C-alpha cells in the first residue's frame, strides 16, 4: 500500500531533481572559476572557504542523485520498498545537514578572512558571489529535503 503512494508522489519531483543537479553543477563550476581566478596574494583560507561551500554543492548533488534513483525505482517486495524509501528519507536529510554545516563553515571562514588583516582582499564581487551561492545551495537542499520527506511516508 505504501509503495503505491510513494512512487507516484516521487515521479512528480522531476523539476526538483533537475534544479538540484543544475544548481549544484553550476555552483561547482563557479567555485572552481573563483578559485582559479583568485589573486596570487589571497589569504590561503579563502580556498578552504571555497572548498566548504563546494561541499554544500556536493551535498546537493548527492541529494539530487538520491531522489533521481528513487524516482526510477520499480516496486518489489513491500519490505524491500519500505527499507529503500526509509534510506531515501535518511539520505536526503543527511545531505541537507551536510549542505547546511558545510555551507555554514564556508561562510564563516570567508567572513573571518574578510575582516582579517595582513592579506590581499579578495574583493566584494567574489565574496558576494560565494555567499550567495552558499545561501542558494542550502535553500535548495532544504526544499529537496522537505518535498521528499513529505512524499515518502515514514514506514
């Protein structure tokens, strides 16, 4: 009974999966471009901030892959379906937490070096871009987590 209700609800998440995958891949491309184009005297922690925000993008990418694999699942035995969809719920929640923590650490590192002294400033444009990307990635992960956890029952 539960698997009949879960699979149609997950099939409607196609635009959400596409948004997750495109957003995460575009964010990774922007972060790599910012890292490559950073001035030579930039604070070394700037790269760690980019890496942490990239971790949020990676968490969103994995979340999109989890939902994509759940959308294509064919019904099998009720017990196997229950375990699979419980794993989907836990996986999406874990990737949301990963994106939140990783993006938060990245933002904190970037804000710490922006107010620091003794290093070449990165500039307002790249800093605003990275902070906006972090917020966007966490927001997409929250939406994915909420939508999938509502579509998939706890059983």
